[in-house]
C-alpha cells in the first residue's frame, strides 16, 4: 500500500492531471473540428454531386482505412515537408485527429442519412416540399437521432486514441504516466490503474451524454 | 452506391497516381532561412532535446522542467550566442523523431545524445564533438551476459528506434534479435519486464539508467566510439560557426568541465568505461 | 516510394505478414470472447448480465494502448513472460471483443422473438427455425458491422509498433529512421494497409447495401 501512497503523492497526481488537461484540450478541439468537417463531407458525399462527391468519397475512403498512428506520423513528419509549414506536437495531433475522425464521421453521417432517406425524400418532394425543406424537416431530424450513438462512440474512440500521440512526445495523459513509471518502475501498477480510471471517467461521461441526448430526442 | 463497375478499376489507379505525385513533392526540403539571424531578431532559440534520458535530458516531474548535461550545454551556448535575455525553448524529441523535426524546421538545432555518423552527415551538419561516448550494454545484476560477445543466437537485445546503436549491435552481435522501442524510458521499462536480455546504447545513457536502478549494471566496456555532435540543418553555416566557436570557448574557460563534473563527476566507472 | 519497396521490400512484407497474423488471431479470439460476453449480456439471470456489462463498459472506455502496455510491461513482471507480438495481440483481442459483444448483442436483440414462435407454430423444429428464419436475418444484421470491426482491428494492430511487435508500422518506423525518407516510407506503409482494409471496406458496404434493399423488398 505504501507504493500506492508514494505513487499518488501530489506532485505525481498534479503531473498526471496536467497530462489529462492536454488530452481533454486536444479531444475537445478535434471533436469540434472533425464534427463540422465530417458533416460537410458526409453531406457532400450523400448529395451525389457529379465528380465532387466522388472525389470526396475517394478521399474519405482512403483516410478512414488507414491507421490513425500512420496519419499522426505523416502529419508530424511528412506534411510540413510538403506544405512548407511547421506545427508543434499539439497542433500536429489535432490536425491528424481531425483528418482521421472527419473521415470516420463523414461515413457515419452519410450512411445515417441514407438509412432514413429511402423513399421518404421522394414522398416529401411529391408533397410539394423543396429538397432542402425535405432535408431539414423530414430527413435530418430522423437521421440525427439514428446517428447520435455511433457519433458519440466515435468521439469516445477519439479521446482514447489521443494516447497514440505519446509516440511524437505530446505531453498528454499517457505520456505523463509513462514519464512517472519510467522513473520509478514500482509505480507501474498505480499508474496504469490511474490511467484506466481517468480515461474511463472521461469516456464514460461521454457515453452518458449520448444516452441523455438520446432520451431528450425521443421525448421531443 | 455511386461506384459503377468501371470505377472500381479507377480507384486503385487514382490511388497509385495520387501517392506518386505526393511522394514526389515530399522530396523538396523546407527552404531554410538564416536561423542565426532570425533567432537573434526574435530573441528565441529552439533546441530539440531528450526528455527521457537521465544525465543528458530528463523531465523533472516536480518542476516540469527538463534537466541534464545536454540541457546545460544548450543553455550555456544559447546565452553565449544570443545573450542572457534569450528565450530558450526546449522541445522533447526521441531518437526516432529528432531528424525529421530538425529538417522540418520544428527545432533550430538538436542536442540530443546524437552520434556523428557519415549517414547522418549526408542529412544534416554537425558541430565539433561535445561529448565522447561509446556503446556498451546494460544487464540485470548477475546476468550470464558479461559483454556484447555473449549476445548469441536466442538472446534478445533492446535498443531504441532511430539510434545508430541498433545498427552497431547488429554488427557486433549478428545472431541476437534486436527489439526496437520508441524511447529510452520505454526501453528500460521493457528490460525490467524481461522483454530482452540486455539493453544497448551509449554508455553515458546506460550509466544514467544504472544510477536510477542499481540492480542494472553496465558490463563489458565500450565496443564503439560514439562522438556526440550538435546537429543543425544544411546551409546554416553561420549558426554552426557560432556553436563551434562558443563550444571551444566553453572548454577553454572551464565552463564545460564544470558542467561535465556536475553530471558525470559522481558516476562510478564512467571514466574507466571510456 | 518505389525505391523503398525495392530496398526494403522484405522488411515491409514481413511487417505486413505480422500485421495480418495479429489481426487474424485477434479476430478469432475476439469473436469467441465477444460472443460469449454478448450471451452474458442478454442472459435472463442477473450475475452474468452484470459481468457482461462491466466487461464491455471497462474495455470500451480504456485506450487500446493502455491495455496493450499492461500486457507488455506489467504482466511479465508479475505473471507470465510474453513478447511484444503476443502482448499486442492479446490487447487487441480484449479491446475488440468488447465492441464485438455489443455488435452481436444488438444483432440478436434486433431479430424479432415473435418470429421464432411463429415458425415453431408453423411446424418447424427449433433447429429449422434457427437455420431458415432467425440466423439468415441475424447474419445480415451482424456481418457488416463485424466486417467493420475487422477493418478497425487491422488499423488498430499498429499499436504493436509500441511493443516491438514486428508489424507493418514498426517496420515502417525503422525504415523511416534509417533511410531518413519519412514521407516515402509512410506512403509505402499506408499503401500496404490499404491493400487489406480498402477491399474489405468496399465489400462490407456492398453487402450492407445488398441486404438492406433485399429487406425492403421482402
């Protein structure tokens, strides 16, 4: 028990919480960006605009079939070479997460709309609604309800996947835990326990949010 | 689905085409401005350093500051080149990430336990040698492995991705299996977990690990010479000159010796090992 | 990029092999464990239901890297000696099994219970009803998401790179740091991942589309 008390002394806890803060920061920014971009890409793909939808679909399919780790490496090492810009680990991670998660979300959103669309769009149009009216009043409300659970579980994956950025030395939760147990191996079990608990709290909070939203929408 | 039959063929073709074009673009390097002049104007210098390597660059959890021999040298050089009021930015790198980060311009220079090798000299320029290390192996006390010669078939040796010690040990002990981990903290943890029979890298780093946990000892002396240099991008001659000039001055006025003593003065066996 | 394939082809393909192998082992393992916990979750008795729920919630909400690291460095110190490839594959199996449990549970629950009774009252045996009525529907519901889990599995197997697991990502990192041709190497590595994941992904979308329209017509 003494090891645990030592491992959880305030300096270490504070260091872990500093890491957690970076994890949350990266997650929140990436969630916002990727939701917006994912929604636009998902809609573009769904709308079947000649060429544009196909190109978007092609890019989305490539990105979502690659490992996130590869995209992180590529963003941090390769992209600056190609674009001639440089970013620090924080922004490299945010960009990589946004690129990957946007593609994943675009697919969720496209198939979500598609699942509702069948027949309903035509019915709405033949009742005199315009395309956007039908979309806004008939299709999207149903689609959003269907999409919330997969979207939120994608966000949960995003939070978990920020841990991969340890490999480019982003000072997030996982990395800070590694620093602590790297300097004192006795702290390994307490640190992994802390990691499990902290990630669980953040992710479980998100899934509770999903259930809450789900209930809210069912009532409405 | 939008994809008609013939489009199925189009996808792999587009893929190869796109990748080839992008890969071609990847060859051009970031146009490098004069780092010395820019840093002088901005009063900021960015060093790539290790943050997981005891004695050279290790994160202090209490203060959230990186400390070590490399760090002290970097700070002293910064003050001498740019003046006392310069802002010193320390970016943690690993052996695997350091070169791309320098070439991408994320850091101005690397002082990160980096051996000067001919292959690396094709990529970047090195300063004069600022530290003489040599590769050795670290094992658990009482291990049957006494030197690099004992790394026979069936043994596993742990190294770090991007370090030249991995290539060296493959030459010195061709039959051993090399496991490459992301950084030194991970490598040492893996050794303690029994993932390998020995850990190999430069003796200075190994003595740092051994001073951290005396159950692990450096054995067999060094089997290579590893002269450490400070790396800067090609075409940064003024910056490199300033580094070399001040390194020399630091050696002459005793500052270098003081820093060396601070970190390695108390390390048992280190000087015999060299 | 072609240069990388020429000079380091054998390393890349060996990494490709380990990636595929780890993914296959983990797929089989997580199918078995996942189905088991799905059955736990829908059990009429409370204790297995609670165990199933806890298992799924824990492993869905903790990063794969944390799970894999525990098997790589904690388990060998206190329990059994396992290497990076095994540790990573076990981590992948456990992590994925939580998702598969959810998929299978949802699949079983979505097939109407009334159908079994209807089939039985029409003179079918239990086995016949399962074989001709329930399973064909359940498979159509479960296969596309399971396929997507396999794609995730292949992508997630890159976590082996953290554990010296000799997979594609690990080999890519080593090639990148020896050749200094970072961009080219990661393009080559990406291409090899796409060889596995892209066809899978199109196949799953095709099946999803085919089966969902069939459902509409019926």
